[in-house]
């Protein structure tokens, strides 16, 4: 993929659009924090494996921490406001930023997933696809008695 295609996918993710077709929305509404499972325009699975939302959470956490540290340095060195106001600003600004940026970070993470691998295939290290987990919760999938559990011990 070219540098322009990479930048376009990242911008589309930040703007909460599907990085594949750049038309479908990643979230169903403006105030929703729950991602769609599939793009409404092209049908690509946005989070092929469970647990992949942690990438978006990590992006939010890192940028919020950087904002907090920069804010502390700025308020300590360049202002003369009272400590009570400084604490209020240092609590409010990163919190509001994290609430606003959370959705955009997830969009960026979907774009990173698109750029690094095929969105319609499970990650090679994933043990079960989401559909298998849903089927297992519903009780429609049974495991053979000889298969090991999560810790490697045989089931009885």
C-alpha cells in the first residue's frame, strides 16, 4: 500500500469511517460508544477477533497521559494559577479528552488492523473466533471430551 493509501486509511479511521471502503460508519450513532460488528457499506468485519478493542484503549490511555504530563509541566512553569485550580484543570482536561477521543482511538485501531492484516481472517494466534464464542455461550457447540481446557489439562 502506498503512503497516501496508508494515510487515507488512518484518516478514515480517525473520522470514524471504515478504512476499507471509507464510506460506512464505524459507530451506529453520534453518541454511541459501541462499535458496529460490520461496516454497513462494504460488510467487512471491523473487529475480527475478540479482545482487539484493547488497542484503541491503549491509544486513548497513552495520549491522555501525555496530555496530563504536558498540562502539569505547563501549569507549573508558565502560569501562576492557584494549586486548587491547577488540580481542577488537570482532572477535567484529560478526562474530557479521553471521553471525546475514545471513539476516534478505536477508529484508528481499526485502521491499524486493516493496514497490518486481512480484516476477514482471524488473527493467527487467536484461539477462537467471535462466532465460535457466541455459539459456545448459546450452548450449540460442544467440545470433545479429549480436548484440553484453557490451561492445557484434559477435560473429564
